[in-house]
């Protein structure tokens, strides 16, 4: 069984999707063993508690810079013996020292079809505001491996979602979560835990 450590910063609906998938047996070969939050008091921590999952708060505000914060996260991941690290609405960019310690063992869910609407500054509702401003007719979600390049790592899974005329950023965010994020994140986690993901030349291949 692989140890899955989930990093969160907010409401944790993607964490909930992972917990639900785990409870219904969709995630094979792995178990969520710890949730780490970059903020105290967020609802994601309640979700972990409700399901008897260990949680830790490593608050970004308690550290003077990204490097020191990243070292604290790295030692927690090592202590938890993480086999897979999942960014589920984790809003803090970590120093590459973490990525280097967990190569192709960290994945992130992003609420757009990468390479659109991604990179520094594109997070949460902002992503959907920009998609609506541009007038795209399709958007969606992407699960990718985390590398030193923000939102630039190898793509694992993507799912497209329709944009409608009357959408607000909030309505679009909800549709992208329901139709894409909450589906592809548990799928990607399960594929990893079943050793079905292979990365060659920065491309992910899914084994049968
Ligand atoms: C999700 O839409 C996730 O894709 C996004 O933040 C939201 C967190 O919601 N992440 C990013 O924008 C990262 N660049 P949640 O806390 O309810 O899972």
C-alpha cells in the first residue's frame, strides 16, 4: 500500500473526492495517510478529522521565506513516509528542493486545460475569470506531475467541460470541479498507486 499525503489550503472538495473514492474502493494500491494544510482553520482539516485521517498544519505565515517553508514541508513528507504527494487546492509554491526529493511523485490538480490559463498567478477563481474573459467555449481540468516549472510538469489526465453563455466564475468553477476535477484526480491517484504511470521524455504514458 502506498502512503498518500494530501496538501491543502482551503475548502478541500478535492480532498473529499479522494476520501470518497478511497471509501468506495476506487483508489487501488494506496491510502491517504496524512493531510497537510498550509493554513490553520480551513475546512479541509475538518474533512480529514471526520474520516479519522491524520492532519498537520504547517502554516506558510510561520516561515520567513519559501525555502524555509519548503524545508519544513519536506521533513514532514519524509516523516510521513510519503510515496505520493497530492496538491489538492494547495496554494503555495514550494522550492524546487521538494520536487527534487520527490521526482514524479507529486501531482497537482489545476482547474483548466493546461497549457491554457496556468502558471504563476493562475489559481482558484482567477483561472475561471480569465477563461470567461477570453471567451473560451471549452475549459476543464488537468492533473499533472509537479516539476520546477509552475503548472508545467507532465500531464497525467485531462477532462474538458463546456462553458455556457450565462456562466459566472463561480458557476464555471463548480461545473469544472463536479465534471472534471473530482473525477480525474482520484483516477490519476489510483493509476499512480497501481504503478500504471510511466514518464518518458516528459510525457506520461498510461499502461494497460
Ligand atoms: C480547485 O479548483 C483546484 O483545482 C484549484 O483550487 C481549487 C481548490 O478547491 N487549484 C489551483 O488553482 C492550483 N493552481 P478545493 O480546496 O475545494 O479542493
